[in-house]
C-alpha cells in the first residue's frame, strides 16, 4: 500500500462545476499538506499549502485537511478550462528533513 | 517569487553518453532536490542536497550522481545514459513550511 493514495482520473467536468480532488494517507506523522498543479510538459506549481487540520481558502480554491480521517481535499469552485491539469497532493512530517511524499496525481479536464 | 531554472527543456542523447542536467535557484535556499517523473510511477526522488558539497541518496540513485559546488546550483549527472533513463527530470528547492518549488523540468530522451 502506498503512503499517499490519489485517484489518477481522468476527472472530466463541465465548465463552472465544483471540483473535488482528494488524497488519503496512512502516516499519522504528516503535518504539512500541499497541493500542486502541473500543466502538461511543465513543472509542478505550488497551489495551496496548509499546516495540520482545517481549511484554507485562496480565491476559487479551498484546501481541507481532516487528520482524524487521514484525508485531504482540494475544492475548485467555478472551474475553468484553464484549470485542466494534473493535481498532485504532497505531505510531510516534522523531522522529515524537508522531504515530501507525493500522491500520483489526478488528471482534471474542464470542458467548455 | 522563487525562481528555479533548468538548463534545458528538451534533450536527446544517445545510449552511453554522459549527460549533465543543471538547476539554478535564486533564493539562497540550502536544500535542493532532483526527481524524475514517469507515467504511472509519479515523482521519485533521485538525490537531494542540504548544503554545498553535501548530497544524500534518494529512492532511486542508481545510475545517477550529483554535484553541488555552489549553493545556487545543483547538477544531476547521468554517467552513462541508458534508454530506461528516458524521463521528465525535475529540480526543486525547499521553501518555507516544508513546501518545495519546482523548475520547469527537462524532458530527456535517450536513444
């Protein structure tokens, strides 16, 4: 079993839909949680970063962490075709030496 | 903004060639990382470095070496390129709060 599980998709939604992307993890030591967006043939771009449990909102994006369930989510409101990309979750724990554990990524397609 | 640049976006090399991939960051970060990314396998850590002249093996170091002579520059070396090293190579630098910042990637094809 992988430490971080992420449905690879593809997830196809119409423009304007609310998108929910999720990761589950097994290591209870994880404290820092990140979401990256990666366009085709480009490097991952840091989208959201949260520490411990709770929600964080940035424009159309909301990151949610539920440590009791070992489950994190990224919500995208009013999705746009420009949101079409692969979304990677990543996480780290204290004392991990700045090492990140990544999910495999979910490919999202937003259709006009 | 953190800026991480990689020397080439696309590279084609022949089997047995020595290949150098270079990464430069402009934020005076101490920690730098090299990953490769393959479909179905995700991101895999090759090597990382905590400081100048320091290096640590990641999950898949075989066939690779690294060099960190200056703080801003971290090089990945394929001593004798093989076809199974065809991949997307990503450099990253550590920012605050455990987040890493990635370069644009180098897509290497070994023929």
